[in-house]
């Protein structure tokens, strides 16, 4: 399953009978799938189907879907107000013998306010059902276009993330290989510090100092942090290779990357390791920022 960015745009339009419709979709980052609809009055009944179809295509992202609908041709029909017409005929009967009994003319009837109303022809249930089906079919096509764009963005995003992971791996190897981490270097540094403390005073217990130095050496060891960073690098690469909606998992790994880099910086007793740890934090922040765009 391909990786997807959460950013994209798509537009589809078409016709159904005398109606013309157009879907416009916009997608941006989101913690979950949030579908916001703008439907023309009278088409609210489509909302459930729109949300269902969107959920079948996406897992995350703020999706705004706007539907425009217009009639390609106006069809008017004359509607006779039966009650008003009956009242007119009744009045004519009551006035029989008082007025000219000539038959009522059409132009006379049309001049009577409220007797005849002109309105747009109502579509049949079958025509409305066909139109709704065409509109939903157009939505499915627009969502497919949006998905394609998000997948294309996902491919580009994966390359960026893999570059960050390679930098994290390289900095981890730099920290691991730094001479200051060798047992001999640690022992020499601690011996020099103990000797400095012992100079000029006999009040310090040499055995106690050596025990404390050994404890400090253990706490300063970065083996566990380096091993965990390597494991996180491998896990991140596997997630990107497998694809699918892995944004949340990668975001969790970014937090773990950051945790290990913070520990390395706090435990470091060498300037080169500290510098690599700081650069590591910068790359991890860049990695996490890009992960926020991934579904």
C-alpha cells in the first residue's frame, strides 16, 4: 500500500440530465479524518454517503468537500390555484344577470393575481435518484484523483524522510565511533580526575573514589542509547518500505529518537559527542516536522 501525504487538491465536474455538478476537494494535515461538507440546499441527504465514501479512501486528513449544482435549462410549468379558480367561477355565478355573461378569457384569468403560478418543473423521483447517483459517482472519481495526488506527494515525502533517517544513522555511527567512548579513554580520563582529587590531601578514601568513578563511568556509557537509535532507524525504514497509513507510528518513533538524543547530550562528556548529539536533535526535529504531513 502506497504512502500518502495528507495534502492534496482535486476537482471533478459533469452533467446529469439538465443538471450540472462540480466537486472540489481540498485536503490538509489532521490528526484523524475530518470531513467538512458544503452541499447545496436540498441535498443534505447525500451527507451520509459522502462521509462513507471518503472514509473508504482515507484514514487521516482534514478534507473539505464542496459541491456546486446548477440547472442547465429552466423548465417552467403553469400551476392553477384550484381554490382561487373555484372562487372566481362562484363569483361569476353570483353576478349572473348583473354583468356581461361572456365566457372568461385566458388573458383575463392570467391577470388575476394568485390564480396562476409559474414555477420550475419538478424532476421525477427517478430523475432525482439518477442525478444523486451521478453526483456520488463524480465524488468517487474526485476522491480517486485526490488519492493519486496524495500518493505522489507521499513518494516525494518518503525520499525526504529516508534522507533524514540516513543522517540520523550517520550521526549515531559517529557517536558510537568517537574515541572518547573507548574503555581506555574513559579509564584514563577518570584516573586523571581521581589523581587530581588525591593531590594535596589524604582525607579521601581511594577505594571509595574508585567505586564512585566506576559508577560514573557506567552512567556515562552510551551503548544502550546507540543501540536503541539503531533499532529505531531500522523500524522507521521498515515502516516506509511497507507503506500504508504509518504517520502515527513514525511520529512515535520521532519522539523516541528525540528521547535518546536528549539522553546522549546529557550523558556526554566529550565535545565531539555533544556536537553530534545536538546535530542529531536538529535532524530529528526536521524528520518529525515532515512526518506530520504523512497519513
